[in-house]
């Protein structure tokens, strides 16, 4: 560290404040796919299309409206099996992917089982979220400002000056902070990974605030 360094344009105190708000999830998103391989492309399309219709019927039966189900287009490609240096044509693979939003979390496991039985033979994952994220983010931002002010007040008192008005505010990327919280949560996690337990949703906010200072 250069002990001779100085602040070229002194103007006050700049501090960073962060806060997080925890909430119980109230929505889950299932990501599943139907993959069918047949010798003829038309047959692959047909069996996959029937699976799509069956999955949609099952989901409707659980009270999930169509607007909460997104389905990809049917995708068809040649499928091969590899053995050493040889490549053998297996057939035509047709794929349809779904994202299903389930708001009745107590039915989540049943919905997943029924969707698989209806033809979804690949489960990509289950993600939990909260619908009131905008309101939670606003709460976290207010708390981040409070945290920044408390930190600035501490520095001002320690330096023998008084805190003046706010002269600068910079929002900090919430997604970057969120990833940091997630990494910390994963490193502290113990058993239970991979089940359908919703846990909690953490919404974060960060802010950089500049305060002017008044001589004490």
C-alpha cells in the first residue's frame, strides 16, 4: 500500500450498504421434456405430440391454467449411438420442453409424478420463486440505504465530523449480489439438496451513497 497516496478531490464520505429480505416461496417452476425416438420422423412427431397433449391434460387436471404452462416447438433431429470409432443411426428424436408454473406448492410432488407418468421422460429441474419480488426488492433497497447511512455515521463520528446531506447515490447490481448470497448459502448448506423442499427466497439490494461532511 502506498502510504503517500492522497485523495485528489476530497468531498465527503462514500459508503456501500447492502441488505437482504427472506421470503417463503409461493411459486415453483417445473422444467421437464418429452423425448421420443422412432425410426420414422412422422412417427416421432406423432408420439411426442400425443405426449404433449397428455401432459397438458394432466396439468389442467391439477388446476394449473394454460397461461402458466409454456411449451417449446417440437424439435426433430437424427439420433446416433457411438461405439468406438463407429456411428450407428438410431432413429429420429423429437423433443418438446415445458416450463410449468405451480402455485399450490403442496401439490408440487404430485404434479411432477403425474407429468412424468403422462410422458415427460426428462426432468431438468425445479425452481422456486416468490411473486412479490418487486415489493421485496423495494424493502431490501430501503434497508440498504439505512445500512449505508449507519456505516457513514459511524465513520463520521470516529473522524470527529458530522454527516451532511447525500450528494451521490449509485445502485449496485442486484443480480451480482444475489449470486454472492446464493454461493454463501450453498457453502453453508448441509443435507436436503436435491429434494422438493422450497427453503427460502433471498432478495438482495446494494447501494453506494456519498455524503458530504460538516466539520465537527
